C-alpha cells in the first residue's frame, strides 16, 4: 500500500481531535532513574539494616526483570555517605618566602 501524499482538512481535524483525546501515559511510564528513586528506601534498608550487598540486591532485582547495574545500585546505597572532598593543605606563608640569601652558605 502506497503512502498518502494528500489529506483533507476534515481528516486532519479528526486526527488532531483523536490525538488530543489520548490518555496521559506519564504516570505509567517511570524512567530508570525514577524507578531507582522509588525503590531507594527499600534498597537502603536491605543494604544498611539487613546485610545485603550491592550484588545481592542486583541479583534480586534481575530476577524481577529490573535491570540495573551494580554501579547504579551502589550510587543509591552510598548517596549521602560519600567521601568528603579533600581541601588543599594551606602552607605557612613564612615558609614559602625564601630569598636567595637564605640558600647561600655562610662565610
């Protein structure tokens, strides 16, 4: 069957009306990030209170056809308890100021 090249205004209006009446699927289609966020509290209980490892949690989710990487699950488990950023060590300004006289041998 060949594709149509010409449409009537009535057909376009009817198509627009039908498309506008389609239901909103947003609440039914949860993204991967949204799913992990939704499961976050349960994942944290498993990891922090029930002794499950990230691999254990991944295996359980895989069995339920939820495919998340260990890295993604680990990010949920470690969120908020991440490493503190190291600040640069500030050196004493007096130590930085050395003159050429300080480095010469005494006579």
